[in-house]
C-alpha cells in the first residue's frame, strides 16, 4: 500500500555550508557570511552562533576580535550559492517525481511509496546530497507540508534523529508532547501578528491550534490559518506545485560601496543593472512588459533629506533585449540630482511572461529585438563568465568605484573556469 507523503529537505546553515564544501579548512570553525558591501552578518555556522554571533551584527564590531575568537568571514558569494541550490534541487529530483523549490536552501518533495519505506528513502537521499555536494541536510516527512516542517525541525533539533524524522513513525505520546510544547508562532504560516491574535483567543501552542474550531478560526483569522489547523490534523490543504519558479516580477538592486553623485555615473549603474536583470530574464526564458528604475539616498544621512526617485516605463511589447531594457532604464536620469549622494539603485521588471508566449503585431516589434541579442549575450556569458561581455557603459571590465564591495569573497568554484578548485596530488 502506498500513501502520499511530503518531505521537506533543507540545508543546515546553507551559505556557510556552501563555503565549507570547497574549503576543508573551514570545517568545525566559526564561519560568518556577510551582507552586501561586507556590512553585517547574514548567515553563520553553528560554531559562530555558539560564540554569540547573530544576524545583523555589524562586521566592523566583530572584526577587531575575529582573529582572537577564530571567526572567519566570507563575503556573500551569490553565484556559488545559487548554483549549489540548483544542484541540490537536481539531486532531489532524481529521487522524487515532484519537487517544489521553497527557498534557496529548502524544497518540498513528494514520496509515493509505503510509509515503511519513507525513512530509508530519506536517509538514502540525505547521504547522496552529502556525497555529491558535501552539504548537511535535515529531512522531515509527514502527510502534510505543515507536519513535514515540524518533522524537519525535530530531525535537526532532537538527538538520535540523525537528520531524518518521519512524523507518523514517532510514538503518538511523543508527537502530542511536541505539539503541546511548540509555540503556535513556530507553525508554518503563522507569523508574529497572527500569533498575538491567536493568543487573545487562548491559542498559544500547536496542539491548541489543532483543537480549535476551524470555522471560527477561518472567520476571525482567514483561510490560511484554517489551513494550518487542518494540516496539523493530517489533512493536506497546501498541495505541491511545480510553478513556484515562475515569478511575475524580478528585481536587481545593489548598495554602492561609495555614493553615486552624478547623472553620468548613475547612467553607468542603470545600464549595467539593466543588462544584469536581462541576464536573469534570459536564464528564466522570460520577457518583461514594464520596467521601473529607481535610486535612493541613505535613510541614516544627517546632512540631507531622504530621496528615492523612480521612473516606470511600459514597453510596447514584452522583451528580454538588453538594448531595449538599457534604453528604458535611462528614463530615470532626468530625475537624478547632481551632487545628491545616492547609496543604492535598482531595476524592477514586472508583467513577466514566458518568452514567446505573447505574439505581437509586427508593427509593435522593435527591430532591435529581432536580432536576438539578449540570448546571444547570455550564451557568451555562460561560456566565458558573467562579466565577460556587456553593452556600452554596461560593459565593465574593471569594477567601478560604486560596485558592491566583496573583499573576502571565495572563488566561484562551480561557475567560473578560471576559479575552479585545483586539487594537487601528493
């Protein structure tokens, strides 16, 4: 007999684990991954957490004692993390007929075998991810997504689970104990504001939410919370979907390492960012109908009023052409004030659709787009690297002063030929 079960697979300390996968010297060391411009901690290894490092701690405060405490910092290596996430999903896809990417380090997967085979299946998958990617993962399996999340939490937190937990395989009294002690806010889909409203209704734990009246919960808090309640009872309400990867918007933004103060420099920024956004469009085989270019000053500046100019342009037809998008991005330039210290800018693309899904009249097709320049540049970048080619002011061979600072970034081992790991035989 088979039973549909859901597995939640997630990587422990994903960013730090990606760094460790290619640098054995980082094993068992406190590793901290920093935000844009090496500003503050955004991810930590368990050893760093044990030293009291938490998300948001400024690096300039940690740096003076980092060596003494053994802390090793790495700049965010988005290219490496994104590629490792893709490989992580590929391995899961070899073991499951349906995989849903939930975040960069998490995925839901379907298991259709007999319940007795769920744990061996999970341990085999976990071992293969370790063998092929050297990433430590936790796997929770349950009849619903919500219970799979709880099982995953137990797999990582409870001694003796060794990274795998099948919810229905746990003794019933143990499951009841977990639900009676688990704060309702830790239930998937229940945020802090909802938790406060539930507390006002006398619902403070997972078991109390499960026992509540579904219709009353729906009336007071809405359908999503009622779904969480029913899923705690083992009734699937949130199905697996293959469509999460296609989003209806795309944002490319960065903080500057030094403020941009002239329209000329901002033009370089916008053209560069538009082309990078275009790269992402082509990777997703998507097109955009609307582009918004924006910039902003610092919220914390004492010398000026906060400013955030923006310009939105609706294009004649959906496109992924870098020339058209670069041209559209420059619509922000008339709003840029000379001498103003802009600290961040970005390109937001909306009204996305699959490439070629919206046929347009010939009179609306830009002659530039017919050249297929976007896909051509993408093929060059795939072979020669992200920064190997660009158009006009977006073709930067030497990083500009405003480019994001990442002074402690590890090599992009899996996406750059020149940065591949070299192993020397002894």
